[in-house]
C-alpha cells in the first residue's frame, strides 16, 4: 500500500476513535445510564422527603423552612458521597440561587423534560446528556404532594403568612412560589461519569 494511503487510513482511524467520545451514546449505554441515574435520583428523593416529613412533624411547616435551608444541600451531598457521583437539584425558578439551571446541557435537559411532562405515554420523565466524556442524568421533580404547596404554592392561599415571612427572610429573591399540583418544580442532575 502506498505510504499516503496508510497516512489517510490512519487519519480516519483516529477520527473514528475521536467520534466515539463525541456527544452520542449507544442505545445500550444509554439504557444502563438511565437505570443507574434513576436509582440514584429515586434514593435521594426518598431520603430528602423522609427528612422533610420528619422536620414538618417536629417543627411545623414554618420551622421546616430552616431545615430545608440548612439541610437540603448537605443531605444531597451525603447521597453524592454514598453513590460516588455528583448529585444536584436544579430549577428554572429557584429559591436558592445555587440551584439555578446553569449551562446549556441543563437548559436542554429542562426543555426535554418539560415536554415529557405533557406526554402521558412516557412514565419516566428523565433524560441523559453527554458533554465530552461526562455523562449527566436528569430526572423530573414534579410538585407531587399537597405538602409541597405549603412552601411552593400560591402566596395568597396555599402558603401561611408566617411561612411566607420566613421564606422571604431567608430567600429575599425567591422565585419558587405559585406552583400547582403536578407541575415541574425541578430536576435531579446526577453526574455519572
Ligand atoms: C417547609 C417548606 C418546604 C416544603 C414543604 C417543600 N419545600 Fe422545596 N424548598 C424549600 C426551601 C427552603 C428550599 C431551598 C433549599 C436550599 O436552600 O437548598 C426548597 C428547594 C426546593 C427545590 C430546589 C430548587 C430551588 O428552588 O432552590 C426543589 C426542586 C423543591 N424544593 C421541591 C419541593 C417538592 C417537590 C416538595 C414537596 C415534596 C417541596 N419542595 C416541599 C422549602 C420547602
């Protein structure tokens, strides 16, 4: 084979290698990442919910605002360490500014999951994104229980005046009210690899 052809072949071999690390995943990989991400997000959601329910029982709704403010991120961090991945909770209308959708992948995930929320056929509202070598799993956090309304519902009706006062004190730029049951409140973001 002439030397030039070998060089051209080598070039395409390298290019093909690079393309494998591009932003597409094989169907099999996607399926296994979806399963893994789902189990981590479900674990974290249940753990937070258990702690929130306990805080409301012990301190009432207004008292539980402080619990969410002090513990939601550290508890999510604990779940990250348990699973050796990075887990975050993000949203378009944030209460805590640290939970804001921040990059293009987050925004793409939000728009994909928002569409899935209207899709009655699809049970799991989740999405996988890839940036270079890094795989991200996102899963919907719907406003799934009436309890959520007592801190994220309508200001004139769902949220008690003293709870609202406590929220405003801790989060002067709060955007996370006015929700109705079933709406998309946030997403779990799990950095898998
Ligand atoms: C006792 C009040 C309270 C209740 C009840 C409550 N939340 Fe929240 N929620 C908060 C507070 C406070 C934060 C900000 C936490 C932080 O600083 O990280 C928050 C943050 C969040 C976030 C992260 C995004 C953001 O806006 O910062 C999501 C998602 C969320 N809540 C969903 C829910 C869902 C779903 C329910 C019902 C299961 C619920 N919350 C019930 C007080 C509450």
